[in-house]
């Protein structure tokens, strides 16, 4: 059987299976944060892991490769659909919390993140949700580290404004 020009016999199925098990939730959460649409995010997860299947032999750092592949797939999806993110929350965004007040506050934060421009939202997601450091974000996005720092500062400022405005009204 051939998938995307790669013979299944050529692929280390165990390695790919381990990658899917280790990173599928992270890829899904990242795609939800980028797209704001769980169904579209699930499609992205499938596309990313099919691409991983195709490139399995050249993947040296699965976490970094999957982060970049997810980002690129989400950007392509948004570009292809010619649609913009809305302030709607992704359905069933993993939060792991049972406290309704905390969930409400998290919803406000996610909504505020969605209202940021793409370039600011991206660095916030990579830094706070994915745990990447400025230098790593710089490498992933192919931008200077100073630009990452500037975007993080502008994003935090925007979030403070948006969240403070929401608390007042």
C-alpha cells in the first residue's frame, strides 16, 4: 500500500505511532487555538500526521517539526478558506479544570487571545501554551529574537487592555 508516495513497509510504524500518541493532543490544542474550530482542527491533526508519515525519516525533533507543520497547515487552511478567526471559543478546548469561575476566566482569556492579530497571537500561543522560549520561537518562526520579544510585549499589553476592558464592563 502506498500513501503519498511512501511505502508503508518503508516507515517505522512504531516510531510514528509513538509520535501520534505523544503529540496528538498538543497538535489538536494548537490547531484549535489557531483556528477556533474543533472540526477543522481535527482535520489539521490528520493532515499533519499524514505529512509526518511522508517525512518520517527526516524528522529529527518531532516536537519542533510538528509545531511548525501545525502552524503551516493552519495558515494554509485559513488562507484557503479566506476566512478570519472569530472571537468564538473552540468547542471542548481542553482545560482540565472543574471550577466554573476559573473556566469563565479562561474563556475570557482565550477570547482575548483570539482577538489579537495573528502575529501576536502566534507568539503568545507558542510561549505560554507550548512553553517555547524566545530563542526557540525565533527559530520556529524565522524571525529575530528581538521581534519575538517585541511581539510578546505588544501581545501582553493588548491582553491587559482587552481583559481590563472586559472586567470594567
